[in-house]
C-alpha cells in the first residue's frame, strides 16, 4: 500500500507540473479567450502566472519528497538498521528563509502593478505625459441590480443627481481609447464590481464612494458581474459593460437622454 501512495503522489506532481506548463497556451485560467482587454490586464496576468509557477514548483518538490519518503518506507527491509534523526538545524533555517524570501520577492515585485491599479491609475503614457481620466458615470449596486447615472453631454458628473442626468440599468457604457473612471457605491449590502475580461474587481462598501479607473482597449460588450455573495438574488446581477468609440458613446448618451425625457406627446401627434 505504501508503494501505491508513493507512486500516486509522484504522478500527481508530474500531472500538476504539466498542467501548469501548458495552461497559458490553452487559456485555461482566464475567462473567455483568455485575453485581457485592458492596459493593466496583461500585467495582472503576468503576476498570476508568476505565482502559479512558484506554487507549481513548490508543490512538485514537496510531492516528490513525500513520494520518496513513502517509497523508502514501503521498501525498507525488515532486518535493515533503523536510522534515527532528531532534526537538522540547517534544514530548519533553509525552509524558513527560502519561503520568506519568495514571499518578500512577490510582495516587492507586485508593488508597481498594485500602485497603478489602486492608487496611481496608471496615469502616465509611455512617453511620460499624464493620461487624461474621463469620469464616466456613478455605478450604484443594490439588491439585485446595477443602477448607472451619467452626466448630460458636455457636463461633468456631480456627486448628487442632477435634473438632466441620464440613467441606465445593468448596462454600463464607456468610451474606448482612454482612461475612464466610475464612482462605485452601494445602496444596501456589500457588493463587488467585477469585469473579468478587463481584470477589474472592486468591492462596493456601504457608506463609501470609491473611484475605479480602467480602460477598455477594444470596442465590444464585456460581462459585468457582482463577485460578492450579496443575497438570495445574487445571480440576477449579471450585467454588461459596453465599450464603444467616443463618438458612439456620445451618440448613445444623446439617444438615451432623448428617450428618457420623451413624454410621448410628439410621437403621438406625428
């Protein structure tokens, strides 16, 4: 039986290593086609695969050592002399320092990406010039939908609703080609704004207005979800983010405003 478990753990480590090796080619770890449609998304993917490789190598090494120990124990002869050990101070130092060094490396390596994602807003172009951030909308999560408030064309978004604001439900429109920002709120419990293909995730916390900045590099529809179990209707909060050119975005906003403020009188008399 001991030989079985020795072979089992050894083969498991080989399979896990193989999966880690070929997974980037098949996009097994990310939604859709595995491609990140945002500037920062590629860096987040790189961090993910770096940590995946570190964990995979650690798992393979640990499983191989366990498999060897099991095999050695299963094949030992009854009359073979037993070897006693009271531990090794050197080994204790090694397996304390090495994991600590790996964790410190990961912590330092991801600082720039974390700063761009949460604090700087990757606010500079490649040539060092500042990037313009367009505040697009206020997104309010509630049980169980997303309510979005846009400013009227040519006007900035105000902290409080304005008479000419434009509203939509479960459909967030943003322009492509630049950095955009939304103000995230919640009307009730904690929710989480999550757009997997853009690699964006931010909790919506009661009582807070949280800025979320990102960009979409390709005009298309993206899945928008709540990533926090927020109640019995959590599954209903599946929405979409529509990324479109600036001209199409402004045209959509004007149409939405016209439909919103249309009282039906003109259509009835035509």
